[in-house]
C-alpha cells in the first residue's frame, strides 16, 4: 500500500502539555493497511495511549486531530477533519468532525494526525508547520469567543501561508460537555464533548501553517 498509494504522510505528532515534550513518530505502512488514516488511525493510537480508567477531563486523556487518507489529493469527496478522544459525555469513545480548511493543513505540516495529552500550567496554543511545533502562551485570547480568537491568532501567525486554526470559545474553557471545537469562522466539530476536553488541557487553539504538498499515486487517475 505505502509505495503505490502514497497520500498519507506516515507519521504523527505527539504533544504532552504537562511536560512541554513534543515528538514525532513514524507509523508503519501495515497500520495504514489495517486502519487507513483519519478516525481509524485515531482509534488505534488512542487505544494504545489512553490508560484504562483515565479521567476524560484529566491529563491522561488524549485529544487527537486527524486527517483522512485522501485529504490533500484532488479527490473532491474528502477533506473533513476528525477530533478523537475519550468522551466526557459517555466515558467511552468520542469523536466529532468538521469541514473547512483545517484537514489538509494537518497534512501540509507533514503529519496524518496531532495527538495531545497532559494539562498546561496556563492557557496555551499549539503552533505547527513543516519545520516543527511549539507551545505558545494564549492568555491574550483566553476568554474570547472562537471567532475573535481565530482572527487574532491568524493575524499574529500570518506569513507565507494563511494559517488554519482550530479553537475553542468560552464554553470549552468552562468545560461545558456540549462544547465543540471551531474553525473557519464558525464551523464546528460539535459532538462528544471534544471542546471540554480541549478546555481541560488549557489548550485554546491549534494553529497550522505548513506548506508541504501531499504526494499521491497516479495524478492523472485522481
């Protein structure tokens, strides 16, 4: 699958907000053959990394932003991004999805997914491009609604590319179990309490500014 299909990036990013440790991990082709990417890859990694009995609003829960297998190719039927976690609503599997421009931005940073655990000591956001990732302070946008915060974060991170932002508003900050994660000025990944999980980590936003193109097999066929 790997040598012929391409499309997927073959690695994911792990971020621990408690320790500020950031690392990338290569994912073997066999995992993509079994689970594809997107929600399948998310389920595989969360099963491996979230311990049994973890508090959904605690540091051991992992919040994953994942992109689909065909995202970034000319296929016009894909492009939604998924958020995966242990749901604070059910205590079991949780996911939500959203359209817009955030999904290809994950892959343009060189990853098929970004997975975040731990709890920051204060409000932060995560900045990622193809050069790496950095945890940055977010006190200046904490308390703002999602549209206001997105506009500010886009402006302060603008460069060679207009960055894409996934962000929570006040409901997520206050750990409302019906809060979601927004991008593109109001599109929202709304189910499973994903906004509350993000707020519990004191993570205001994920800002993506990668420009790496996605390679894929048989451009004419696509």
